[in-house]
C-alpha cells in the first residue's frame, strides 16, 4: 500500500507544490527582499513553535506501533538539543526578525493542522506527510538561495541545512507510519488538501504583502 499512498499524495499535491509558488521562486532568484525574509521568519516562527505540540498530540492519539514510533521519532528530532526552534531563531535573528502578531494565513495554517487531528489520526498523519514529502527539497532550495543571494552566515543556514538532511527520513518514516494505519484514499486526500492548501495560502499572503 505504501506506493499507492505515495501516488495518492503526489496526485493531491498537483498544483500546490510549494517550490512552484512565486514566493519561493523569488527566494531562489534572490528577489525576495531582506525585509520580506524578516517578516517571513516572524510568521514561520509560529509554525515551528507549534509543530512539537502537533506531533505530541498526534502521538497521544495513536496506539503503540510503527505509526506512533514514526511520529515520536519526528518529535525527537524537533526537540533535540539544539532544538529546531533554536536553530530557526538563528536564521530569524540573522535577518532582523522581531516580534509580530500572528497573521491570518499563519493562524489558518495552524488551525488546518489542528483540524486534521480532529478529523482522525489518518488525516493528521497524511497532513504531516503533505509537507514532509516536499520538505527536503524546500529546505535545500532555501539554503542555496540564502548562500547565493543573501550573504547567509553559518548560523543563518543551520536550520535549513538540517532539514535538507533529515526531511527525506521524515518523509519515509511518515509514509510508512501512514501505511500502517491502512488509511482510506479519502482520508489521505483530505489530510493533504487541508495542509497543502493552507501552506499555499500562507505563501499567497507573503506575496500580497510584498505587492502592498
């Protein structure tokens, strides 16, 4: 079933693969301004703070077994010393991110993850997978853009380079964990739709602010 789930996820992501979004394309090209990077970091921080909470809640709703193990392994990576939030703060500081209220699109993104839990563990794990299958390529692309165009220091790169290395493992673990749940196609599609749509809307918000 693992291959069938992967095919379902990839099909559900069509038209919403994040590296095709104009914001990330501008990041790769070096046309996102440093002020935009700061505002992006101010909002992404909310997600990075929330992710361990999400993983903890999903794990608490799973029976012992391979799916719970994969979620806990993911959580362990997030919270190991230095935590991914600590690594992210080094990036945020490098580009002058301050404190900001959560934006409407980031609030909706976090709510999408929460809603996926409410709709069942299979939907939640599928939602997690929707980003994880893209995560390594996204992080690698961001790190490359930061090096080429934004004079990135080593501390500014650590978060993205770490994710470039580990997200393939996270995607594989999560796919195997989802497979162990024997999910319906509808549950897989629902999880991907919730999360992929919310991430795309968050990047739309970044673009709208750049044009304002």
